[in-house]
C-alpha cells in the first residue's frame, strides 16, 4: 500500500499509476457527486462508502467544513485480460491539516468493468434515465399491452431482477432475509388479488393490463430506493452486528433502507403473483375467443 502526501494550497500535481491518472486542483467542491462516487465504490469494488471516498481522475478536490476531502471522478479501467490497476481512495478519517492530502492506492481487478463520471453534474443523467424509465413504464401500464406468455412474465421478472439487484447491496443479511420473506408474501397475495387485472380483446388482439395500485407501489419504491442510495449513505460498519434498534429508529439510515427494501420486495412479489393470475385469464380468453 503506497501513501502520497501533497500540498493543495501551493501545488498542482499529476501522478500516473498504471492506467489511472490522478490530478488534484486547489478548488473547493461541494455537492452530491462525492456521495455518488462513494456509492459506486461500494457497488463496483466492495469498498464501504462510509469508510472511503473514491477519487480516480480528479479535476476538482476540496476540503469540506469537517475536513473531509471530496472530489469528482473521471476515470476508466482498461479491460485488459489478467491485468491489475489501482483505484485511488481517500480515507475520510485521516486527521490531516487543511491544505494537505493523503491518498491510498489500492490494487483492484480490472475485470470489474468500466466506470466513467466526467464531472459532478453527470448524476443528472442517471436521474433523467430513471425518469424516462418511469414515464415509459407508466404509459405502457395505462394503455395495456399485447398479451402472450412471454410478454406476461417478462416484465414482472425484469422488475423482480431489478429488485434483487438493489437487495443484493442491502446493508444487512438479516434485512435481505426479511425482504425476501416479504417478496414471497407479496407473491401469494398477488395471486389472490389479481382480480383487479384485466385481459381483453381489442381489434382482434388479446391485451392485458395489471393493477395500477401494485404497479405504482413498485415503481415508487424503486425510485425511492435509488434516491436513498444517493442521499442517505450508511454509517461505517464494524465487526459487531447492526443492532435491532438501528432498524427501529427513524433517525437511523438503516430504518429507511429497511422500510423501502421491504416495500420494494413486497410489491415485486405482488407483480409476479399478479402475472400468474393474468396468465390464467389469458389462457381462458385464448381458449374462448369472441365471435
């Protein structure tokens, strides 16, 4: 592990480490970008967002009011086979004087993929993509869609995988178990309450439309879960397990992760259960066509 010390007040430096270039500039930088970077570091490298701030190509670097370094990311990992690179991390708990910096260079596996964020405003693109996804899915939900076996199950299964992806980065194994249990309960209820869904013929084509309530609960929980990842980073973890009181205290980040994860898993289970009910209605309509 290599340590580097530099002075931000009087110098600007560039250091090449493998395929990663680090550049610091004496500029104060606040905003949402550091949290975005911390989230990405946890997703891609298993680094806890509360322990390190992940920097890469830095074109801005500043010191917050609490003497916590923050910056914006702009780097790519070259996907060469059997090659190693370095990710640059800045530990938030370093007790350093203002104007100095301590950077840790840690080896990583390049097979993790490619990640680029050129400036602190690029998180807007993520929001735009999510909004576009919500608008398109809502439009399809309102109009109904052509029904066949593949279409009936593809979308709920896709929603289920998106839910599992978010649950895979849940802060607690216990919370993951409870979320999966809520998903199973949601599936059972979805098969029973699928009566609000519809299967009908229009212009000679069989179409289906699921329950609006179940759909909007899932889409709302999905968007809220993404926002929580950005705006509510978890505190540092330790070897000791997270106490139950952390999940029951509304002032704790764990409480909000728990609420949204359980709601997300429950609604995803309901979507899958509802799909099974729609499939039964689809087979009945197909076997007894009008006219």
